[in-house]
C-alpha cells in the first residue's frame, strides 16, 4: 500500500485515505448555557443539510455536563470524507447561517479542532 500524500487545500492539510474528524467543543464557564434540545433538533440538522454535499458522513454529540471538572459541557465529532471536504464546508456560503445560529442555543464561543484521521478501529 502506498503512503498517503499530503495535499494542501487553503490552510487545511489532508492525508488522503481515512477521512477527517472535526470536533466542536463548547467550553464550560461559570455562566455558560447550552440548549441541547435545540442543538439536536434544529442546529445539527441544519449543519447536515448544508455540509453533506461537502462530505459530512456522520456526527455524534456527547454530553459532558455531568462531569463537574470537564473543561467542556458538550462536544460534537463530525466525520468527513476528507479534510478538503471540511475546508469546502467552512468556506461555503452556509457558514454564515450555521454560525449565526449558535446564539440560539449557547452563550459561549465554541472551540474548533480538525485533523486527518490516521487510524480507525
């Protein structure tokens, strides 16, 4: 099997082959709020509607709020076919609508992490 080749797309790098993960984490603060019902019923379907065409394959939302010492209350892990696809999604016109919706469910700015998947089990 040949080695993956790094491909530069904008400021994103992708190692071809196993896809990409994008993590959005909502920080815990003394006054942070998060409406999980809205997030699950409205926001994530909005993301899926716009980003499936860019290779969004699935997402998983995790509730960390019961752990008092966790730095985040909720995270979502999105699985993309490639980091190039996420780069296209992040530059799509829909990003304005998606990011504009954050105030409808949270009062904190999310933290974004993304990278190429280098192994799966």
